[in-house]
């Protein structure tokens, strides 16, 4: 009898897992984002002589292409991505050098962040984010226990710090996200935790004395004038009602006027030329105004559920490389969501951070889908008994 049971156990087939809960969450957030982009941008699109669905349609086409790419990537063996790590780091450096130090960099609103021609442009900072996740996951895996040594920290810093600094030259928000991703991944990989605690305390102190620190950094040439102005606006937006404080105040008006259940989808007042480009980084304010506190909490809950699925996949991944790929994506999404909501609610200075899957931005949604494909690929590497 026992032998028969043993034979049955051996005959059990292993089947590959695929996280459909995460997949459906991605679909819901993307579709919801398209609805909110249409709601928040239709008025301004018509003012500019475009069709009401102009921004939504552009985002939809890119999202569909990105979604197809995500499904394709999710069926690859994620170990194969490690082969692209050297190429990814080279492409990242070349693209950042081109955008910052050559005429090929395209400036919009005084900031050189794009490469391309005409309407076909790409933000190299998004390439750097996914490169960081991939390359750092490879480095942590290859270093093993040596990742706890200071020498390994130095190698990681030499590899990525120049990239982060080049990104920060014209895109402080993306630079902060890149540094945040690296810190989270290194924190998880290291046994030595006190340097990270010290760093968090230092950041908290800098935020507490932000105006004084910002003025000193601006005088030293580290911060640009527009970055200093954002910090001063953050501390006292009412003092700059026609400058940087205007967007902050209009965003807060939108949030406050939404109440518990909101004014109704499409009924926002602040999107009627009061809140500049509401379909971009301030779209969460429109969600609060139209769908109220209830809608805003549902969006936050969905992101929390997504992060929970990331944690489950990372814990169940077949190896360390897979775990750290997912941890990197988790860090990216969590940091960007937290910073976007913090900016909209004026908890931190306005840094132009978009809300993942919801804000308008072709490059952003394209690379987010690629990251989701990597996570689903790791989930597909998990085997279960059937």
C-alpha cells in the first residue's frame, strides 16, 4: 500500500504557475488609466484643436503594443534576460550621453529628456530604470555573499552613480526613483542594515531643513534654479500663486472638492484649464475630484494588491536572480506611486512624477509593460504539483 502511494507521488506532474491575479490587475489599471486620461484631457485637447480622445487614443495604441510585448516577454525564460545586461548598460550610457551632451537631445519646457524625431520620442531615463533592475539583479546574484563587502558596494556605485547623475541633470524625479530602486535592492541583499537606516535619517533631516539645504546646493551649482523654486513653492505655495504654487494649489482644490464620493466621472472643474496638463503627473488629483476619497482609496488598494503579488512571486521565485528582478520592479512601482501621491498632496516638492499605468506617457507605459512581462516570466518559472 505504501509503495503504491509512493509511486503515485512520483507520477505527480509539475505544472508551471502564471500569476493571473497580477495580469488582471495590470489590465484593470491600464483600462482605468485610459478612462481617466480621456476624462482629464478631453477639454484641453479640444482647446488645442484636437479630437477629445486624442491623448487617450495615443496612449491606448501604445498600451496595446506594450501589452502584447508583455505577454511575449512573460513566456521567455527569465534567465535569458541576463545575457542582455552588458548591452543594456552600454545602451543606457550612450542614450544618456546623447540626450545630455549632444544636439540630439530634445528639450521640452526647458528640459532635455527625450531622444527621437517629431512625435516619435523616447525618454532614456526609462531605459535606465529597467537596466538598473536587470543589471543589479545579475550583480547581486553573481556576487553572492560578497555583496555585503564594501568593495562590492563600490563596484555597484561606480556602475550606476554616473548614470543616476546624468539622469538628474534634467530629470530629478527619475534620478530619485533610480537611486531608490538601487537602495531597496541593496537593502534586501545585504545583512548590514545600519548604513540604510543612517541614509533614511539623513534624508529625513534634509527634508526637514529643505529650504536651507536647497539654497546651499543651488549656490554650489548642484541644484538648478527651477529645482530650488519647486522646494520654495512646496514650503509655501500661497506665496507663489502665479508661479509654481499655482499647480499645487489647484491640485489641492481638486482633492478637497471631491469629498467622499466625488463629483462624478467627467465632472471635474479643475481640468477645465485650471490644472495644467491634468492627464500627466497630476491625474491623481482629478481622480480625487471626480471619484472622491472612495475612488482614490480603491486606486491605492489596487497598487497595494499589485505590490502584494510582487512579494508573493519574489518569495516563491526559483532562484535569487528571479527574486531580485521582481524586487527591483516592486521597488520601482512602490516608490513611483508613493512619490506621485505625495507630490499631488504636497507632502513633498513637485518633481513631475507620473502615476504608473494611469498617467499619460507613451515611454512610461511601454517600459512598465516590459517590467510586468519580466515579473510574469519569473512567475511562470515557478512550478506547482498537479
